[in-house]
């Protein structure tokens, strides 16, 4: 036992060294950077998990308690961002240790078991999911569960049954897919192991029956937990169902296991082009299942020698144990089949796959490519057997072949540490804002959505998004509104419509404060106005050409105007308007009271409204066409089916005096 502990410690140490090497850029700033390559862009998943780790752990439909609890504990010590990094980075040495223990249980020698452990721990599947899915990255629970299962089939003692219960609990509570994969793989893993190891052994039925009975009890306890924690899912699973079409997007292609990972420093771009040509974009993370030709070749050598039982192994005196080959091959084949899309039609024949049946029972699962983690594990173990066989063969040719295939496998699994990190914030401009001393509050000219929603939290609420202040950054007099709302800066990302507009239309009231390759930051220099337009409703999205920018209204539109002073103000409003097709009348109302009627011409010009007495606080300034709007296509033939009346361009408030 002490010897096995020393072996596992050595593997843990080796895997830790490799982890530190590939994560060195992240370890320099674990609270500002996140591990992994941004393969599919800035997806919300990792940032949602980071925020979740900083909240109290709760039991509910979406809770995955084991991983969430560990993440929450780490977040208490280091914050949500660093907790995410520690959680995924720790999974690499833990996966190596768990895979090594399983390999040694199956009879692999130390060398083969170490190769299997490292190949599994640093597989493309693991590296890819570590960048986005901290729960799926907890891959160490799968080999630990199989170890417990197969040990219980060997000796169904009370400790073995207890170990199986703990492992089943851990793999299920670590992440949803871990539980699904373990449940689906278990019957095949049990049958394959028992048929190969124990079908002729005396008393082999007793461990089998005890193991099966224990699993039934564990499953019953699991269902009880699900009924408690996620009762809505049990009562109405269809309410949480994904569309069946998602199974084709997030199911594996059979050739995913042969294509190099897109994160590879040499052939990654080629792999990216292959996937682009195949139309794979959203599901690209799920397709990172490359086994590597070196690993495949070593596994095939072990499988071939098991099949032919050649003379070399027998002459070696102590042949490498190839007995686990059929177990690993059967489990790998079944897991690969489960990882594929629901069906495939060749000619007139449609082949239905396991995911089709699983979806009918559990429609809340869609990413069946994640069964590829078991394929990765089985392939790594087969490769370890291949290493053991070649090393024990004793011939120079076998030694050279073993070394060459190991070098090939290492090259195929190689990564660049500098490609395995990105700033937790989307641009250098955001990082600049986050690092400035003193009070700073910036508007990011980006709409609020699932991908951008984490930015305020990640910047310590120094950055706010469109929708909270304004709907677009090309709004006239934006700098005055920002000043009125105590915003000190404006952040504009490159390659956006706002950036293009700012490049050709300088904005009054802001000065360039910092410029970067991916964005610019402007300091707000405008003074807070006496009256400003706080929000607008009833307008279509902003449009612009080379000369001006405008928004159309239809049946009517409203402004919320604000007087932040403690006393009323008298103001006039200069409003740039254009009527659709012909002259139209517009009635202007302040807090429901008519204040003026305008006759607006089709040509763009400025109209004056007021003077208006505006009391402190917020008020509604409404614009009502006196006749029905016209469908643009009916008079312009431009294909625009919107009913429109007036186009609103720029405006300017002028305060003439205060009324005490």
C-alpha cells in the first residue's frame, strides 16, 4: 500500500509540474485571467460559474453540489475568478492520479499506467472543456467511479461497497453529465468486466449480485435526491427539454476522434478550417475529442497482440498483461456510439443511435459528445497496455517503436501556454478602466446580453452596459447624459458601429483618455445639464448614413426628460425632424398636456419646441402624429414594411432661466 501511495504521489507531482507549466500565464494573475483557449468566443458559461461561486450554495434544479461547494469554498479564499482557475487546474493532477489508480488496478505496469494517466489528464477533451465548463472539467471522477465499480466486482466487501457508493455519489453530484455518463456506461462496464475477469471463477456470482444490488440502492437514493432537489424536472421534464435538433449540433462526429484539436500550436489552424468547412461552429468545443494517432497506434498494438497472441510476448518470459484489452475496447466502443448524434441515414437506411433513446427519457441533456471522456480514458488505458507490451517485448525495434509513438503522442497533445489564457475582461480597454485608481464609472457601448452580463460584476461595477443608461452610443448629447448620471468615461470597442461612427463624427464633451488595439476609452468632460433626455421609447433602432443619424417613430413615441435640480427650469428644445413622404402634423405633450403642434416637412430641418416649464424630477414628453403612419414600402418601394411617421435626428435643450 505504501508503494502504491508513492507511485500516485509521483504521478501527482509530474501532472502538477505539467499543469503549472501550461498554466503559467494564468498563475501570474489568477484573479484577472482565465485558463483555456477562447475557442468559441466569449461564451457566458465560465463567467456564470464564477459569479455562482461567489454566491451562497443552494440546492435546486441547476445545482451540481460537489463542484459548486468546492468552488464556493475556493471563492471565499480567493474570489470567483481565481476559484474558477483553481478548480479547473486542480482537476488535471487529480485526473492523472485517478486514471493511474484505475490503470494499476487493471494490471498495467508503472510505465504504462503513467502514460495512460498523463494522456487522460491532458487530453484535448479536458483542456477544451476547462476553458468553458468547470463542472465538465472534473474528469477525475469517471476513472475513480470505474475503479470502485470494478473493485466491487472483484471483492464485494463492505469497504468496497462503501467506496462504490461514495464514488457514485461524487461522479453524479460533481456534474449532471458525469451522472448521466456513469449511469449509461455502468451496465456495459459491469458486463464486460465480469465476462472477461470472472465468468469462470468460483463464487463470481456473489460479487456481481452484491454490486448490482448496491447500484440499485444507490440509484434509488439518487432518484430520491432528484425528486427533492429538482422536483420540477421530475414532474415536467419537457419544460426543461432542449430541441432535438441540438443533439446533432452537440453530438460527436465519428471523425472528431481523429481530427487534431483546434488548440494545437502547429496544426490547430488547419483543424479550425476543417471544422469551418463542415459547418461546425457553436458545437466546436464538444468536438475536441482527438485521441491522437500516437495513442491510437499504441492501443491498436495492444489490441492486435491480444487478438493474435503472438510468440514475442510468450518468449519474453513475463508477458505484459493484455487481459483488460477486451474490457476497454467494449466500453470504448459503446461510449463512442453514445457520443454520436441520434441517427444517421445512409442511402435509404437510417441508423438509430443510443442518444435517440436517451433523449426520449431525458430530454434535458443534449451534449452527448461528452461521452467522449470515456473514450479518451479507454484509449489512454489501451495505449498504456501498448507501452507495457512494447517495453516487455525486449527487442530494439519494439523499444524504438514505443519511443517514437510516445514522442508522437506528446507532440499531438502539445499546447502553448501563451495560447491557454485570456483576460477575464473582453478588451484591454476594460482592463484599463478596472485598474484606474479612485472613482471611475464607464459606459460600455455594448448591449446587455448573456455574454456581456458579467462585465459589470467583473469590473467591480465600474462598467455599465447599454440598456441601463441608453440604448445606443450614437445618441445626440450623449456626453451630457453621461455627466448627469455621474458616468466619468465612455468605452467603445473596435469593429463596432459606434466605433465607426466616432471615427468620422467627433463627439462633443468627451476626450480620448486611452487607446488600445481592441478599443478606446473617452473621458467625459461635459458638464451635467440642467435638463436632459433620460430615455426614449417607441422608436426603431438607430440608423445612419454618411451625413446624419436618426430613429424612426410610428404611431407615437415618448421621452423621459429629467430635471436634476431642486427647482423648476424653463427650457426650449431644438429638434431635428423629417416626415415620411409628405408633410405631417405632430402634437407634443408634456405629462399629458398638449404644449405645441408642429407641421413637419419631408426635408430634414430643426424645429423649436417651448418654452417649457420643467419641474424637478422626471417627466414624459410625448410625440403623437395626428394621422396614421404610412408603411414605408408603399411610398418608397424599399421593402421596409414598418409603419412610419417621423425620423428624429439630433436635439438640444436650452435652459433660458430658472423659475423660483
